[in-house]
C-alpha cells in the first residue's frame, strides 16, 4: 500500500464517499484529491467542497467540474444517433455517464501527479467495471483502489459507525433510516434501486418519482413540439437554437410535464445477477422517438436496417463499460457516417405518457418521393408490372424446395 502517494477520488460528498475519503487517508496514508462531476444531478455541490476541506484536502486538490454540456454533446447525443436501447427498453442513463467520469479522473490524475484513482462503486454492481475499464483504456498504468472490494464495511450500519467514530458528518436521513431508494441522477435520467424495489412484484410508489407526473395526472390537452436536426443531432426546439445541455433540460421538463419516460425494468447485470430498477428518462424518450422519425425519411433502407442490426451490440458495449474500446469507436465512425444526411425537422405530440411523431420533413435530404408513393395516379413514375419479376425471382428457391419430394 505504500506505493500509493496520491489518489484521485470520485467524490459526491455523500455518506459512502465521505467514509472512503477518510478510509483512504487512514489505510493508504496517501494524499487525496477529490473530483465531483456536475452532470446535471440537480444537487448543490458546494457542500462537497466544504466536507473535503474539513478532512484536510488542499483547496487546489478539490475539483468540482461542470461537465453538463460535454456529457450531452459528446456522450448522450452520439449514443442517440444509434437509437440505442438496452434489452429493448433501457436508455442507458447511468451507463453513458461513467466513461466521462472515468475520463476526467484520469485527466485529473495526470494534472495532479496522482498514481491512483478510487471510486465508491460496490463489488456487486456494474459501475465498478465501467469506471475501471474506462480508466485502463485511457491510462493502462493507472492504479485503482476500490474500497468496497477491500474493506469490511459491508453494511450501512458499519458505514454509519465508522462515520461516527471518525467525526464524519452524517445527514439526518441516514441516521433515521435513510432514503428508501438508491438514486443516481444526471441530465439524461434518474434511476431508483433498492429497498421497496427489491421485490419485483411490488409497484413503485407514486411519490418516488421526481421528474415526471403520472400519466393519469398529466394535462388533458396534448402539446406539440418541433425539433430540427443537423447531422443526426437536435439543434433547435420550436425554432429556438439551444446548446446540447439546454436542449435535454427543456425536453426533460416537457416530457416530465406529460408523464413521459417512466420505466420499471428487471435488467441483466453483467456481474451475473438480475436487478430491478426504475428509471425516469423523459427527454431521452422524446429524443429516441424524434431521431427515428427524421431518419425514417432521410436514411437509405439498407443503411437503416444495418443500424438496427448493430444497435444491440452497440448498446451492450455501452452497458458493459466499453465506451473507450476500439470496437465502440469503430462502430461510432460508421454510425456518424450514416448521419450526414439526417437533416430536417420532426413534429411530436406529447400526451399522457406518450410521445408520437406526427410530422417530419427534410428540404435537402428527404428520400420520400410523393410522386412514387402516392395511391393516386403516379403518371408513370412507378411501373407496377416490375413487381412481377421481383416476386418470381425471390420466390424461386421456395418454389424449387416445395417441389422436392417429402422423405
């Protein structure tokens, strides 16, 4: 342990990471650098600075970085260009935040001369893998300290006892039983796990949800919005050009108002267990529908089908922590190449938990030709007799097989 002189800790200021900070100082006798990422979790982050100072962290070694724009622009939007969904439903709100945090941990380690990084992910979860795969991909020589895989503080009661013993401030909610859920929030989503949700038979309590009203309580009138796309990314909302972070923030507000984006999922963690979680992703749900809407008129059929074939693989790479892998990067090049002509606008209807595409157009890149697609007289634009040969050629192998004598 004496070969660790300085470590960068992913630090939220909550119970777990506050205990980890003190534990690192005591166990490794090393200098600690704290890094707190603001990726839109909606919490006041300044208390994390004050807690770090209380435990002797040098002011210049306390990093609180606003990464909201980078998060949406360089991670969320590229993911949505692929229409990414894991196991048919999950929009990967937790997964997509981890490579950015890993990247910044490695950058701060380089800036401060640290030889290790540390995180508060447990040995049961996915995040330990995501953080560490990302870190090793960006710095193969970095040392990683994962306290949950080393210490014996494996229960909430033990953490509270350690905190009391070492004078670590503990919020009253922890002393009184704590929040009923383990939550993770960023600009893309909020996730809820644990306690009441550990019974997959139980419906989530209504007062758990933070961003969305229930569809039953959503407005009785539908709301229409319009998104304009350039090269696969949304750039204007109702005619107003917005930054990436501002775009997602406003779509979260609109979606939440109409009860859009709730999900109750039992997912397959790659550490081998099934885990039940609930998610709110209102803006992401709108973006997924809108992006498929503009692609429907601008993407070539076979390109669109190829993207659909590749999407589950791409989603698994993100879920499993391989954002910085060569295969994810290679897939991203292909996906981004397909977005050259994904330009135009999409009109959407938001109503009681649903989002529907109700209009779309691209003045420069639409492949929809009304003179061919019409059910009226197309004036010779399409020769329907051509279908005869197409059908016969495609049926040939099946006709030959049908004539084979049964065994």
